[in-house]
């Protein structure tokens, strides 16, 4: 795809506005990018941007991008997304970052099923649940736990 080199260069730029436009555009054109290009070229750059940026807009758009491309990712890539989200929330617990992390976690829970929710998401979400400024945090955690009830593990809903 001809837009792939443009997006990779934009993600590699040191200009925060260009980075923001790149991740903002990425989720809109991701359906037209091959899986290999998405996995090998763009996903590592989005991980890097989400982790290294000091600009909330770049981080938020990067995490929004995760939510949009999640259905196309394999289990290893989803695990990398979760690792990145967990590390980001540890270093930036601002409301926009935590809300995006919760949205990605909710999408992973729906996509990954009960095992991923029980083993990866709940340990990551438990500290986030205590965030004072975010009333949706407990609801997302409760939704994830209740989703387990419908899955293979048959855990009891705590909500």
C-alpha cells in the first residue's frame, strides 16, 4: 500500500503534530494495510510512540489505534499491546491515558475471552480501579469480571 511508507516516516518524525496526525490517520486506513505491514512496520512504531511521547494527544490516539486494529492482531501482538498499556498506566495515570487504557482493556476482554481477561486484564486493571477521578473504571472492571462468568472459567461475578 502506498500510504504505508508515509505513515512509517510520520511515526518516526520528531515533530509531535506529525506523530499525532499519523496515529490519528492510522486507525482510519488500517483496514487497507496488509497484516504483515501492520504487524512489522506500524505496530512497533505505535508501541514506541505510546511509550515515549510526552504529548497526551499522541498517546491517546495511539491507544485508540490499538482498539481499532485489535481484531487483526494475533495473541502475541495482543500481549504486546497489553504490556505497553500496563507500562504506560504506571508512568502516566492521567485521566485521558487511563480512560484509553480502560477502553483497550474492554476491547481485549471482548476479543480475547475469559482466559485473557482472568490472567492478563484483571491484574492490570485492579490498580486502575482505584483511580479517584474516573467513575467508569470500576464499571469496566466489573464488566470484565462479569464477562468471565459467560466464559470458560465460570468465575463468580463480583459486581
